[in-house]
C-alpha cells in the first residue's frame, strides 16, 4: 500500500482550529527548545559530593545538590556516567539536565521511594513517589541527550510472579515507582531525553498546563520480561499539552488521558477534565494504544492526534468506556496517520477492576464529534466498536480513509449520525467503498 499524506505538515502548523472550531493558541506553534544555558548556574552533581560510582545509591547526595540549586535557581546536571538514586524532589527555580552519556538510574529497592499523598490510577491516595518529582513549579525543564532509566527489571519480574500467583493482582499490588511525576506545574518542557525502563508509568502529569514533550525517546520492553503498565505519557486533569516529535514504544498505552474513576468521579474535586491536547509528528513502536481515553477519565475535549507513523501498534484510537464511571469524550480528531496496527478504532466497555455502585442519577456516558480522516494503514480490524446501554455514540466522521482490513467489520449504523466520505477498505483483494454516506 502506498502511504502518502495529501496535507503537508507545514500547512497544518498555522492558524489551526481545535475540533470544536475554537482557535488553537499560538503557544502550540512553538517548537523552539529551551536554552538550558539561560536557566541559571550549572550544578554538576559530581562537583558537589556525588561520587561517580554506578553501584551506590546516592539519593541524599543528589537531593542536596537540588536543594542548593533551589537557593538561587539553577540547573542540576547529571554528567557522563551512571548515578543510582531513589526519589528526587525538584523545587521552584530548579531544572534537570542529563548530559549525553549520562544516566540517572532508579534504585531497584522500593524503600528508596517514600510513601506520600499522590495521584495514581484516577485516585488521590497514598502511594510511592516517582524517581523524578516536580510539584508546584512554574517553568520546570528536563533536558539533555542523556537517559533517565527506571531500572525496572526487578519490579517487572516481581509483578509477573505475583500475577501468576494471583490473577486478580492489580497494578498497585506490586509496589513500584513511576519514572517522572509532574504535578501542579505550568510552563514545563521535557526535551531530547531518553526516558526508559520505568517500573510503572513512565511520565505522569497531574493538574498541569502548558507542558511540552519535544523529541523525547520513551521506551520500555514489550518482549521477554515485559514492562507492565509502562504508559509513555499519562495526562491527568491537564490542559494545553503538546507532544511533538517523540518516539514511543512501551508495554501499555502511549498517550493515556486520565482524570478520575468511580461512580461519583464527576463530583470529586481532585478529578477533572482534560482539554487542548495536541500530539503530532510522533513515531510509535509497539504500544497498546497510540491515543487512549480512559480507563480513568471523566471529561475529555479538544484532543488531536496527527501526522504520526505507526509500526505494529495494537490500537490507534481507543475509547475505554467504564460502566462504573460517568464519562464524556468529545471533539477528538485523529488525522494523517500511516503504518500498521491491530485495531484502528476501538470503543468497548472497560471492566478491568471496576467497581459498580448504585447511583440513581448516574449520567449516561457519551462519545461525540469524533473525526478520523486521511488514514492510510494496514489493519487487522479497522472498526472494533460495540454498543452498550451504558454509553451513547454519535456524530462520528470517517473521511478520506484507505485501509486494508482483515476483519471487514465496518458498520456505520452502530453509531448515530455517522458521516462517511471517501472510505476505501480492502481485504484479500476485495475492495469495499462507500462515498458521501450518512447514517
């Protein structure tokens, strides 16, 4: 199959509109990298008492450098070499620079990650800190050509052993830290770094705005001892987020939109919406979903996934519908996508570890104004959609689509008010074509 885009990336970069028709802020056009040299004094950790020894956990010594940098502001620099650490806490005015050949590597002992009130799996609760933590910072930067490595093998192995012993083992039952947790922050840039081998979620944003991930390489193994729940980027009650030029290959979802779960999730003040999220110009290896809304989401709006190259992802757009949670996903656009995938669109009930409770005024969940256009892919199942009395699907658009599809399950009648324009689906040399159709 020939894979070409009919719309240029440059043309899409100016005067963009969000799916609901509102104008995209010029902030989203800014791909200029942060000049780390302009962020203040460099605090090279080996100049301040941290030994160049890859066998010793040096959490306290590295934290002392961060604390010193916070006095007047500055950049904490991890030079060439490997430095082991437990949880580190960055403060206002501090930044992290991992130089090429440098590696900040997490401890394999959970005791090096303190338990504190944090956010995990759609809930605010006591859980373990991440390796890199930043809270309530305006203008935090992680940069450099080096690596932040979660050293996750021990945690993954223990998780699978526990899951073998208890098939109902949840993510939190096996104690393991995230790699990067950024909360209550704004004007954040993460650029150029390799973020890999996280014991749990790789990057987690909570209650943040104006966050940019630029040209990052995010990886966790999907073969051998797989990295369970190693989501590349979890976006949780955030707005104005840009992910641009990144590579993602992890043993779970690439971009997962979170926000809360449970029968009264829409009433809890710690939960909330996600909106104005742009993911573009990225490459995907094996992931469970390129863009997944849920499984812990309440309200998501104005989300765009575009100009991406997919190599054997399990799914491209996955709308997880929890029967125990009121959910509303709207104004989502997926466009200019090429490559190979198992399923392109998946809309199904999500019942893993859910807890239905009685609520007389439980809102009906809904997905509406979902647009898929300019799609050229090889799929096992282009249209993996199921109806349910727990949710309503309406106002979907399929436009300028040319895919191979082994399943041949495309059925626009499953979705209210479906628009189909120039859709070509082929399998085994037989082409199915439907033009300018509306259910």
